[in-house]
């Protein structure tokens, strides 16, 4: 089945290390969101990723697995594998190193792989700390990272990640204006329709994650309606 991920405007990110009751999962998948992304930074294992996948697979919504490390990659049951490289990491392991380990250890179905160029901008986030991301960059520098990822390395997705904190729309706008062909994702702190609409002015796709667990399903639905 062909998945037109470039047309998505709203993606809901679910963390394998967090718990939702079956009725909450049902409400998430019927909220109007375009797809589910199964992703987390801490305590993500093959086992809990497979369990979350099992819980959501029956509903037929497009499923994206975004592994935090090669050990968390599962082999089937999903539609797409979004593989991030953290462009502003100080450690090459998070740009290409762990990816090389993964390729060396697995048979890859490349038809299901979509590379992502992450620009992580919250130094207090788990992903910022784990990947040693240089988050103290200006809007112009963020746009430069994005341009290199888009026009030099030809990543199909540029992902601005504030992870748990609402970001600076001026940064997202600068990145948007720098891009040529990549799809722009934004994630971080979207917990209201107003924030969803503001970031959707510049990002092609917004990602809502923590709000599902902290604010509830009604807020998730409101963010969907704000960008529909």
C-alpha cells in the first residue's frame, strides 16, 4: 500500500515508554490525525515498541516507527520507518554512526525507509541531552543546517524538534524559507489549537505528542481541527 506521507498535516506521536488505556488509544486513532508515529528517546526497546504497535495496528491508521537506536528497530507491522539524523549533534554517532551499525546488522527494506534531518533546539529535553545537540543556535544557523540537509544531503524531511517545549515561530519560519524540496515537520509543546495553527503557518506537518498524555484527547482533537 502506498502511503502519501507528504500530504499529512497532523501526526500524533506515541511513546512506547508511556501508557494509554485501550479506550484512550481508540480516541487517539479516531481523532482525525493523519498518522501515528511511535517514537521515544528513553527506555525504548524492541519489546515495548512491539507492544505499542500491537495496540494500535488494528485501526488501520498509517503507522510510522521512529527508532531511537538500532536496538529499537522492529522488522514488520508498520508502514514506514522514519530514521532521524540529528544534524546539530556534536557526536557523529547521531548523524551517521548508529545508522551504519543498523545497516550492518539488518537486512533493510529501503522502500519503507524515510530519512529525517532533525534540528534539536531544546537543551533540556531528553533527545537534546542524549544526542549532545548544539541547541544554542540562531534562526539563521538553524536555517543553514536545514539548507545543508535539504539541498546538499537531500533529506526528504527536515524536523524542527523542541521536544516538550513550545518553540520560536521565527526559527521555524526561517527554516521554512530556506527549504527547496524537503517537507518541514515541527514538534514540541503544541498543546492548544492556537499553537497548532501558528506553527502550521510555516511547517507542512505538525507533530503532537506530550499533549496526549498531559492534556488529554480533547486537546489533541482541537489541534487536529486547527490544521485541517
